[in-house]
C-alpha cells in the first residue's frame, strides 16, 4: 500500500482539524458511526439528522474544536449538494417524465411482447436495467412491480422467477452506475473519472446482474415458490393516456446522457490533450450536468409532447418530480458533510498509515469498509458516502482506471446483505407478499450475490487494466 503524506490529501483538507493520535481517531470514527447507526435503527431518527449528530460526535471524540467540525461539515454538505444535488434533481425529472409519459410502460410492453416464456427472466433483467438507469431504486420498484406481478400471473410463473431478475437489474444500477446518488458521491470523493467509471461499471454490472438475476432466480423459485398476491396489482400510471412515445425514441432518450458521458471518456483516452479543441468541447458536452440537462430537455419533447402533454402538464410533471427527492438530497448532502469531517480529521491518513503494512488490496479494503457500514446502517447510500470518505486518500496515486474500480468496489460493498434495517427489504417483502424468512432467502441472498460477484469482477479487472 502506498504511503501518502498529509499534504497529498484532498485539496480541501490540507491540514487536519485535530492532532489526535491514531487510537483516538479510530475510537472517534467508531463512535461517530455507532451513533449514526443507533439513531437510525433504534430511535428511528431521519438519516439527515443522524449524520449531522454523528459528525459532531466524531469531531468531539477526536478532540477537534467544534467550530472547525461545523465548518468541515458545512463545507462538505455544500460541496456535495452543489456537485451531486443538481444531478440527482435532473435524474429525478428524467425519471418522472419517463414514468408519467408512458415511456417506461412502452419499454416494458415492447420487450415482453417479443420475449418467449423461456426468455422472460432475461427480458425482466433487461427491462429493469434500462428503466432503472435514470431513476431511483424505490421508484423503479414501484414502477416495475405491477409488471412483475402481471407477467407472473398471466404466464403462471413463480413470482421469484420473474421478480428476482427485475430486482437484480434495479439494484445493480442503483449501486454501480451513475447518475445514481451513491456512485456520483463516491466518484466526487475519490476524484475518479465519471466516464471511465460509467464504462467499467457497465462491464461489471452485466455479468453481475445476470448471475444474481436470471441465474439465481432458478434457485430462488425453488426455495420460495409463491404466486403473485391478490389485489396487489395497482393501476398503471399511464392507463389513462391516449398515446405514448415509441419504443425506439424512449430508449434513445434514456441512453442519451450515458452516450454523451461515454463519448467524453473515449475522447479523453484517444486525444489525451486537455488543451485540444475537440477534447475541450467533449469535456463540456460529456459533463454529467450538461448530459443530464440535455436529456431532460430532449425528454420534454420526445416523451412529454409525444404523450400529448401540454406545456402546463410538462411543467407540473417536473415540479412533482422534485418534491420526493428533497430527503435524498439532504441525506446525500449530510453524508458529504460526514465524509468531509472524516477527511479533515485525518481519518483517511490514519487508514493509510495503519493499512500500509497489510497484505490486502485497496479495492478489497474499500469493499470491506462499505460492507460493514451497509450491514450496520441498512443504507446503501450512507455506506457508499462514508466508505468513500474513509478510503479517498487511497486513490491519490492510483491510475484513472483503478480509481474508477475503487468507486465500483465501494458500490459493490454498499449492496451487501440487505436485512431488516433496510427500507428496501420491507418494500420487497410487502409487495411480494413474503414473510421475513422468505425475504431473507431471496432478496437478501440476491443482494449478497450482487456484492460478491461485483467485487470479484472488479478485482479481475484490476489485474488486467
């Protein structure tokens, strides 16, 4: 493990806010995380408030002046919201336009109409991957559950044979692929290249989703052989629309920001000259802000107007898309504040000093840290943000590809074994009409598979890149 001096830490953390030793810092980190876990799980306090209190506890135990702790937290919160809050908002608008216009239903119906019975689990993971690209996991579940239940009922499938692939596709996108909040924050914290992370994320996501989805669903269906619960199929949001956008234009709109960001990454690799006019143009075109903004503006026409929406209806759709994500933005922002408090306290340097003699890959270390926080808090986003803050200094001397792989390792760890402290666990349990034991044997095992297969792919890529 490469040793880094304090001066090589992030630019916004030139000098630690405390002179505490490694032992005291270690205790401070454990105390801060323990407080966050306790407040979220035991006292059911909102993650936003829990992260603020945990940051203050971390600083206090580390012996840092509280005014400096507050400054660090505020700076981290502001930077994170400015950097990723706007992207989360744009992603939410795109997702709402996709859902309300009937574009998501068009993707679903087109693929299902052309899929044979044998190919149906594969069709479901493909649908979830495409639909889940621009939208949050919870929104994706609400969007796809009616389809999953309908397909299972009409085709006389075991619910797990259809449901697990859909959940796997959504979960993999949520943990590994920007513009989802976790990957975006990790990319920012680690200083990774977004385009390269996106490209490698797709490489990791495809085999991971296949193994945890269609392949695992065979076994999940044997372990928990249940039929769709009665009266759980809600009306689809677009049943009252007279028309909806076509399949091709909908898929093209969803993939537009991905193509723009990947184009930037490709130009960066081919030209590799920051002063070159073409590269400067693509640096703007392929920036996440411009890519997502472009996709949203295009979606207003290709999705909204294609569905017959008036300008007023489009404006209302955009407005409605922003309210539900306020909590997500605040949690991500507070997570950024907690991350900055960790960095400014010198915790990243401590981890470097302590782990430099270990015979363990930085990627595996990042995964293990994310796994521990995920198991404790139940939140993939909190696990990603916290782990990224802890291991960010490890990326200082990494290549562009390995920094991207570090982000993916964190993302994989953040998905490990969802259980009773995860809201997603209860969402899946209730929608599929399972008991706790059945949910553990299916959903929880699937999440663990995603995490383990994902880190395996990341480690393999690290050997060849």
